[in-house]
């Protein structure tokens, strides 16, 4: 990337559940039923890519080239389509190389829509006065930045390849080179796509960068406002992993999601946060949380499937996201209601809440106020909660939610989203 306990229990439980599901037949609502992602699998690739033998994987160097070759060796047996130049996995630009693998879509009607899941595999080599935060001349192995994301992508590629069927839309798994030199690989991909991908239209991207240091189950999410309803899709993908998602509205050119947003393509960026070892020689394998990394990778996989296989189609791009970027802060899931240009509200004195519309998530009302000692407060509703389901019916818009609340009896069940997780409450009046 350029300049716990409770969550892990939930993730391990999700792994066990997924293993049980895939022993038998896959339920119809589980999509392609991708194979589970396990901690030891991702740990093995992190250890390999962060070895001294790759000399810090600086783009364009022998270490960077060797790291790209390692990734190709890891994914070649999976049977995915090489999507680089001249029938190879490599897309070359100068001395650098992206690694691209394609899973063609299964539905001819939408197979030309391309979902991109990627992350950079380069790092800063031996460091320099510009790239190192201390220790110039020593190998900067970049175990978290970004062996973690590269390893997660290998696991995602394997899970997709081993699934009983392909998703409806095409998926390309991309290991970007040259990110640390200015997002060069992802930018080149958007400008010059290899012939194998020339007829496909990118409709969504997911970026994994520094996902190996999960703490307190918290994942920072950037770009959720770049697509209409994108936050809701991520939340539904998070049902099994139940990670705590910190939505940050800021958009800066600090990782490979940014070129996609500039190109008008909805893009998410998952990140487990900066730390003292960032761009230092001691960002090494023992500090990577393999189970947490696997958990974040599973969330990424389910999000990709939510878009690539879902009937709703890809999210529409929101150009407003770049103007909203000034409302910064991971602890700010929604802005103050009065700052919105359009904020229709509904006030329900019998239930004790007021709601508004979020332009980026028009289907899901946002709670802006809860009356003290009201049925909703007693049930557990808080300001900034999002009403995902009302009386067992998924939210489909603000007015529909008003109507369901008005028509409810003395008891109502509501599923709310809070910090990216779903909670079910019952309110009685």
C-alpha cells in the first residue's frame, strides 16, 4: 500500500459451516458454492512471497519477477484461463508484469461483464529514502503489504476454480505490479487490456491491500459509496464472516481501487489497517494473522460472488462519491442528516424513531434519531442503524419502510445493519 478474538471465533465457525455445506449438495441460494478458504493455505503463500529470496519484490527487479513467477506456478494447476499477453498469465509493461487469470462467465447474456478482484504483489525491495519508513538497505519483505493480499487472491482463485459451477459473469483475478511506484499495474490494465479480455467490460472491482493484520475483527472499507447499493451487498456477503466493517468515505490514490473509480467503475477496497511495521523491514511473516487473513479473503470471495452471480446486476457507478470523499473518517458510517442534499424523513411517534434516505443506499432507511424509552430504544435500535428488513421483508425503499412500520401491529421484528453486521431486534409497543 502506498504513502480479536471474538471475530476469529466467528470466522472459524464460518469455516466449519462452509465445510459442512460443501460435503453435501449446494443449496440453490448459495450461488456457485465456492470451496472454503483456510488459514494454513493462505499462510503458506504469505510465507513464500515474504521470503528473503524475493528481495522485497520491488517492481521491475529480479525479486519482483521471481514473485510473479511464483504466483503463476501457484495458479497454473487450477485450470483458469491465462488472461495476459500471447496466451500467458503475464501482462507486461516495461520491466513489470501484472498476473491475470480469467474465470469465464457461465451466462451468455452477461458473460461479457467483468468482475475484477485484485491486489498488488510488489513491495519496496531494499527500501529508499522515499519508500522506506526506516531501515534503508535491508530487505523489506512486506508480509502484510502486500503478500497478504496476494496470498488471499491465490486462495480466492482456487476457491472459484474448485466450485461446482462458474458464476454468471466473468471474473478476472489480478495481481498488480508497480503499485508502490504509483498504481502502475492497475492503471495500465484499464488503459490497455490484453486481447483475451478486450471484449469484456469491467463493471466492478474489489481490491485487497494489507489484509493480514486483523484486529478486533475490524476491516476498513473504502469505496462503498462508489456504487448504488454497494454497502448493502457487502453487508449481505459479510453474514457468514460477521466482521466489523468500518466504512470510510475518503477516496485517495493510495491503492489499486482508485484507478477504477477514476474510470467510473464501482470499486471496494478492504484493508485491516496501518501499523508500526508499515514500509519497514520488520513487516514480516510472524506478525501476519493467517486466520484473520483467511476470514477477510472469504468476505472478498462472497462479495465477488454477490456481484458476479447475483440476479440484480452490477451496481451503478456514483460519481458523487468523489465529492463525498471530503467527509472523512472510518468512524463515520453516515453523515449528519442535515448535510444531505435530499433527505426525506419519516417520523414514527408510536415506535420512537426517525429515518432518512441515504442517496448511496436508497433501499435501506437510516435511523437518525431514537426517542428515549421508546419501543425501538427498548428493542435495541440505535442512531445510524440501517433498517435492512422489516417484519421479515427486505427493505426496498424509504416509503415502503414507512408503510410497513405504519401497518405493523404491537410487535415488529427488524433486521438492522450496524458496523457491517446484521442484528435482529424485536420491538413492542
